[in-house]
């Protein structure tokens, strides 16, 4: 199977505590070197809590943010410079908040035309036909074209956001929390639409969310991010059912589910990003942590088959 | 547009400004066709004639020229200069501001430091310097005044642009292949334009004043041509002997500048979105109550709602946010109130203590009884003594509910001292105890931190500690874990569960998450379009929902461990609560709906389990 997307040691650090003259005092490592492979036609779920670097990773993947280190390859082509125009035809982004991702002063037509005109240089007639196709694909009526974003509900606005991403005819869609701003009944509609579009256009998805159940329902494989690093990666049916990293286990146990008693997974929160611990970032919250965990950061390694975990003492 | 005009003219001063300004503007436009004398013809025989002299309505100046005619031509000139200078300064300044705000970083730094330098000069000095270089003359005065005002626009628009440039639609435009110039012109400019136009219109007044200042000093318009400033300058020598020559242009400057400023303030307020939504109108201390009858208590309960209805009256529209909600809480019981956004669950919770903002909120019926005492329509003093002490709230976002400028310990102490007259040190001790009760790590040190120094989970612990401060009987928790990460959510839910079991607290838990309800609540009520559609013991409702809405809502929520699958979505959208259909509000989306579902009132029936449906799902 061919690879749709590959990252090699992709990392991003932001300067923090800038001095008056000279360089920054220190760096915050938002994303530590991440190596990922996404196969053609696959959905890779990326799970993590706030501050784990999942949005930074997504913005690097679509070229909105230049990586500090590492490289991105899409369908075998290396994209060295963070340039949304070069990335745009191959990979597109669907935003979390559908309302704020649509310019309030532009009609839906103007929003959908932008990628057709700028990325593909289409003429007026070609754009008309393409827009009609796009609207049909996301189940919206053509009469919506001359309206403004505030006239739409969250679910409709997200469909417009998806249509805009599709307009560029990308091979890959990065979906950054695409349903977390929506009500549950609408959430299911959008998830099903995404599944249909994937089949129809042969797309590859990178689906980012904090909602484990949603990710499990849509993904082939899942990567769990903690404190900027991938701590576990594996087939969707196994990652939460049989977690290997204690953090994944904590996540899976914390997810509220009907018919399961409350099980608080220990106290504690993320470490301070300005003063990261030397060893495993999870050691401070981990019930199994030993000396080696506190001193040496574990590398991501295969535990069983294609299930990988970055842990000195996997479960 | 009509709304804008209505808001603008509700402000009497702004309306007066608009009237005065339009009269002056129309007269200035009509000046060339009005039957005025020539403003430049001198009559040395009729110098300094007083106003109301024959042939000279406002008298004459030191060279015997008709003052009325000079005033009109001068006004015309001053207005034109003001408008041109404002447009010029606005255009250049906004362009600079947008570029600086969008690119940020070094570009922003260099541009803005230069702008700061310009601002550091006293403006009149800078204008004098510019005129000194270019030479006197009205055109050069105009350029000087415009240049001096560029920094004002640059700063203003940069601020707006910085806010816009980080919005997601700008990222989306970049991904649509738009270059920097296209983004500046087609994405950012349309959003900044209203601010630019308002800033321009409000600065015309200054521009006129500043040009008048330069002309007064003889650096602006050159004789015989006169603007209002140079008329004042020429009249200066006769200020004592013939004061009318300076009062006439002075009064006109006053009228113009005053009317522009009043109108400008009015426009700014009318366009302020907060004013539009009614947020700047001060809400009343307790929700307005307008009910015809008070229903008797229909059962027992520490807190019970009987047929509670709340509406929002906005203009002619009536939003029926909550319709006849009945619900009871026993001591130590946790009841979940579940629904999607707009279902009325939060309004129900806020109505209990009269916390729905009025206007536009109105409680139109029903009762909320705390141990038999009706809280709806209770005097404000009574409500205040109960808020926090008997019934406490926990909200979704503790960052928004905690005061950002006070330390945690002081805020907790204040909450305690509101209801208990104890000393500061005593209150501080209790605050420490409260933080320990909610398992705040390192509680003693946390008393002296500010809310922003805590993580979301820690802040919510403070929110809970504050709710517990006066040992209430009932806690109403409005989506307290929605903004939190799952691992932190689990910690907070466990804490709430522990507290209610240890203290016998009754909790009304509002959420949209069935998983949370399933773990925490004894009973659950499901709301749809302002009504309770189903209620019963949590385990029974979740295992075998009776109302089709509950059933389908549960089915479309993915559950961990169920694997990869297609979710059975509910087609359509909930109805708008200002246009509720007759019969069952869910009928248009329901597969089982029949004609009977769209007629008349469908009642909530049953005892231990109740549902509002004539075709319920089979219940064991």
C-alpha cells in the first residue's frame, strides 16, 4: 500500500521568555519529533488533551506553520517550505469552529470560489459547475450560495467548511476537531457525511479529536499524543480496548461511559512546558513509574505487532 | 439598517448632532447658489457693522466684507478640508495599520515604533514643522493635519487587524491559495472597514479644529480666501472692540465640532454589538416575573419546579425557552438535565434563583419551591440571602466566573463573608479548609494565586469550593466539566459524587453528555425545545428510552469500545423556539410520527417514569 503522508522527526518549538536583546531565553517544545506514516485511503485518528500539541501538528501538516525540524512528504513528494499554496492542492484543513473559519463578510459563493480560482485558476463557467457539485456532495441547497455565514447553523457551517476544503481537490484532509463544536445529533450527521465523502473521493483523513469514542468510531489507526510526543500508536480496535501505555489506559478509563462506575485515574495534570521533566513526561502521574522513567525518555517502539508505545514498562 | 437608525436616534444628543450637522452640511453645499454677497468685496465705509445691520445680517468684518457670506464660504472650505484630511489620514493610517497588524513580528515592530515616534511629538509642533518645510497655504496645512493624524489611525486599525489576523478564516484563505495582498484586501479590509469609516467620521471634528489652528496662525488659508480659522485670526485684533467678528466663526466651529462629536459617539454606540444584543442595558437584579396563576405544589422535594415557564421577549418575537418544566430534587439526590444547545436546560437552571437576564428574560408561569417556599417572585432581598447560601451554582467556565484581579483566597473569603459575619482571618481559615475539601493540591499556597495561574481543572475546583462555601443544600451545576479534558473531567465528577454523598447535597446536573449522566446521576430528565420529553431513573432511561428522541439521541452518540461504525444520525435540526410547531416538537424529525403527533398538546404522562409521546418505544 502506498503512503499518502509521511513525517520524519517533525518538531516545532516556540521561543519563550524573549530577552530585550539577543535570542529567546528558552523554548517550548509544542511538538517533539514525530514520525508518522499514513497510508492511502486510511483514517488516522490523533487523540490528545488540550496542550498536547495536536493542533500545532495539524497546522504544520497543512503548511500553515513552518516546522522547526524534520520533514513532510505527501505522496512521495517532499514539501520543504511551509507554503499553503503548494500544500493546498494536496492537503486541506477543516477547522474546529465552523463559524470563525468563515469570513463573516463574504458570501458562501465567494468562500467556495477562492480555492477554485486561486489554486486551480478555473474560469467562471467551470467554477459554477464545480460549486454545484461541491454543494451536492455536502448535501446543501444551491440557494444558500448568496447568503452570509451567520445565517447558518453550526452543522451547516461545518458542511460549508468541508466543501471549501474539498474544492481544492486535495488527496488528504486534516480534520481538526471537526465535530466538537456541534451538538450530538448534528455531530453524527457530519461524521457520516465525512465517511461518505471519503469513499466517494478516495480521500485520506487525519482526524484529530479529544473525544475518544468519536475517534474510535471513525479511525483505522490511532495515535495518542501526550505533551508533544506520540506515546502510543496502533490499530483503532486495539488502542483503547487493550492500551499499552499507561496514559492511554488513563484516557480510556476516564472517558465517561454509560454503565461504568466513576473511576478517577489519579490526580495530576500536564507538566510545566517551560520546565519539562527529563524522563518520561507522564512519569509524574504514572502509577508504574520507576527511576528509569524519571531519568530517560522512552522511545516509541513496537510492543505487539503493529501496536507501538513509548514506555519503559508497557502494560 | 433600520435597527441601526433606531438605536442611533434613541440617543437624543446624537440625534441633535445629526440634525445640526445636516443643516450645516446642506447650507455649505448650497452656498454657491444662495443669494449671498460676494465674500471678497471690501467696503471701507462700512467696517465692523454690528449683526442685524441692514444688508448685512451678521454684520461686517474689518474690511467691510459681509460676515454671513464669509462665514458660509469659510464653513464650506473648513468642512471640505476636514473631510479630505480625515479621508487622507484614514486611508494612509489604515493601510499602515493593516500591514503592521497582519504581518506582525519585525515588520510590526519597525512600523509601530516609527508611528510611536510621530505620536511622541506635540501634534502642533509637527504640523508647524511640516508647514515650515512645505510653505504656508491651505493645501499644505491640509497635508500637515492629515500627516499628524496618521498615527491615530495606524494604531487603531492595527489593533483591530491583530485580532482578525489570528482568526481561522485567515488561515482558511491562505489554504485557499490566497497571497498576502489578496488576504489583506479581500479578507481583512472588509472586516476592518466599519471601524475605519467610524474613526474617519469621528475625526473630522479634530481635523477642522487643527486646520483652523494652523489658519489662525496664518499658516493655512491665505487672504483673501478664508476658512473659519483664518476668519478668527483676522478678527483677533478687534476682539475687544468688535467681538462679533470673532464670535461668528467661533460659534460655527463650536457647532460643527460639537455636532460631529455627538453624532460620532452615537454611531459608535449604535454599532457596538454588545449594545445591540442588549448587554449594555443593565439587567435587573432578579428575573422579571409575569405570571397569572401560581400552581400548587404537586409533590414533595427539597427543590421542586412546578410547570416553570420562561420566555425571552426580543422586539416582537417571543422565544419560549422553557415551557412547563416540572422537576423535583430530594436531599442527596443527583438529577441530570440533558439536552442539546437551545433546549432550555440552562434557562431552567438559571430561572430557579431568578438569574435569567431581564430584559429580555421573563418568567411567565410556574413555581420553584425550596422546602415549600416559592422562589419565583420572591423579593430580591430574600433571593439574595438564599443565593449561594442555600442554592449555589457551578458554571461551565470558571475563568469567566472568577474575578481575574483578586486572589483565590480573597474571593472565597468574600463568598463566605457575604452570608456569615466572621473576621477576615477566620474566613481565610475556612477558605483553606474549602480548598482542602476539593482536594486542591498544595492548598495553602494556592490561596494567594490569581485565577489565570491555575489550570482549567484547578479553576473548576475553586468554582466548586466557592459553591460549597456556605454549605448549601442544593448545587446547580451547569455543564461544569464541558470545558475540561477527559482525565480532569473524571477527577471533577468523582469529586462532585464524593461531596454529595458525604454532605447530602442535592445536585441538579446540566449536561449534554449521556456518559456523564450515566455515571453521576440517579435520575435524568431529557429536554427538547424547552420541554421535558422524558424523565426517570437514569439506568432505566438509558437502558430502555421511551421517547423516540431520547432513543435516537443515545444511539447517535458514539460509545467507546463499540468499534468503527456508521452512526444512526437524526436528520434535520431542532425547531426554533420562537416558531414551535403544534403538538410534539420532535415530530418533524421522528420516524414514528403520525398525524396525531402534530395536533394539540401532548402531555407528560407516567409516574416513576414519565414521557411525552403517543408512540413510545417499548419499555420493559
